[in-house]
């Protein structure tokens, strides 16, 4: 199976502005930011969508992604003001890249409901 766009970023085969990395998780700036801070937090492992995850199998990994989000929010100076975490699951929800990613958005006032 061909590797995903985000696996190519993990392998440094295509460039990205990487802001955080552990053994299991990578985070980099979105190429088309929707807020002053817009970072994608991904597992290095190829998981298609949050729909393919279970707490039993992936709970630790999800916890590491939340740790990453909190740490990056502090690095970016948006931890106290607030930020938004988003998973788009499936095409109708706006998922375009089928390698799991959590959007970290902040640096401006967020509207609700989202579009
Ligand atoms: P989705 O719509 O699947 O939830 O989010 C995919 C995100 O990946 C989009 O916000 C899009 O701007 C971002 N993206 C797509 N291609 C690239 C790329 O090559 N590099 C980076 N850094 N972000 C990308």
C-alpha cells in the first residue's frame, strides 16, 4: 500500500514546519492555516481515521496526542486564552487526508457552531 502524505512528512520525504516530536507523535503547521495557530498533531503510525480507533487499543496514543496539544498550546502562547481540537472523520465531515490528524487551532476567537 502506498504511504500517506503525512507518512512522507514523518519520513522527511516532503518538508513541513515541525513543531513537536516524540517516538509516536509528530506535529507540524498546517499548510493552509485557518487560524493564527493551526497545527496538525498526528500519530506516526498510519491510522486512517478516528473511526478506526478504540480506547482499548489506542487510548495511550490518544493520551499522547492530548499531551502534545497541551504542550504545543503552551509553546505557542495560546494555552491560557483557549484553543480548539478537531478530528474530521470521513469525507462529509471534511476529512481530506486519510492519515489520522488532530487540528489544534487558536490565536483568535472561535465561532460556534463550526461550518
Ligand atoms: P482534513 O481536512 O483532512 O481534516 O485536514 C487536512 C489538513 O491537512 C488540511 O487542513 C490541509 O490544509 C492540510 N494539509 C494538506 N496537505 C498538506 C501538506 O502537504 N502539508 C501540510 N503541512 N499540511 C497539509
